[in-house]
C-alpha cells in the first residue's frame, strides 16, 4: 500500500519512519523546553533539528499538558506567524499544533503545511478550513480536554478498540469534508486521557491501530508515562523516549514526534540498517 503523505508543499514517503521535531513556543511545557514566544530561538532550534535529521517540524504556542491553561487564538497567531514565515524556505514541512480554527486559518494562509490537532478537527469550522487547503492533518484521540483529562481516565471496554473506533470516525468525517486520505495521519494520543496501564496497552497492541495507507503518528517523548516507569524527571527521559519510539516503529508507527531528534535519528538508523540487511 502506498505510504506517501501529502503535506502542503511536500510529499513525504512514510515507508520508512519519519521524525517530527517539537518546537515549543508556549510559556508552559511539561518537558522544560518552553521558548516563551522567542522567534529567534524557535527558528534556531528548528534549523538545528533539521540538521539533526528531522523530516517535519511541529510548532505549538499553547501547552496541552495535563492541567494546562488555555491561551487566546491571537496569542498563538502572534507567536506562530513570524516563525512560520521565517522558515518557509527551510526544506521540510511546517506543522502547527493547535485546536483553534482561527489559528489554523491564519497559519495555513502563512504557508504552514500541516495541522496537528489533538482535538481531531472537532471544533466548528476546523474540518472545512483544512479541507480548503492542501495541508496534511494529524487526527488524534483524546479523552476529555487538557485541563482535566488526567483526573480519572476511564474506558468501559477495550481501550485499543475504542481508540481505533474514534480514529476511524474522524477519518471518515475528514474524508466527507473533502480531505483526501493521502493527507491524513492518525495518532492514538499517548497520555491524553489515559493512565499508565492504558498507555502500555496501546503501545503493546499498536499494530492493531495500523491502517494500510494511513500513517500512524506516535508521540511519547518525555511524557509522564516514561517518568512513572523510570522515576526520572522530564528533562532526563531521553533514553526512555528513544526506546519507546523504537518499539512504536517496530509495531507500525511511521512518524514519531520527539524533542530529542539526534538521539532518535541514530536509534532509527541502527534499526533500519538491521531491517535492510
């Protein structure tokens, strides 16, 4: 099955795993990498990630950590636009991590290639805005919303089946709105309304979420699930993050969203060499 992902100005071959580098413009990040809207620092970090092997860059200006406080659409736009405009010629797709249709519209108009929406385009108008553009989109599963999602996550049945059903419904809604399948990736949403046990079940059975021709994106970088397993602070979870993402790729993930691009790139290079041997 063709694994080409059409993403704005780019067509990415997802036959081999792709690395999405996280550039955090917010004031409030669980991972300790907040750039507080510093345009120059964000552009420098993005360029460094490309040099380290990132295939996609993902920019966010609102924290989605558990308990996070929302910010205005205008603040997101004010922080994101100068960075996007400054990186249009960088040679890799520029993704925007937002749930707000107004931010989607403004950043797509500025040249963004992808919308990474933890709310899976459920906000009024979001589907239509993305459909009217050539952008790629990531549809993610989340139970609840960031301020309260980790208070008491609960699933009545099989979490893997429930996540698969939700993602299937959102893909169908996107297709119906006019977003071609080759523009869509899906994300099971590790840590978004899920306990450690839920997260481990998703990782262990990740292959059950793989749909041929629909790349699976996974993001576990520095997350609390890894802290619970290792006892380490967010800034000291590089090794656990790399291990988790290698396991995800072995189970069918085609895109990994990470803070630590160089370490992830090296691990995947070793994995690929063994696979190709």
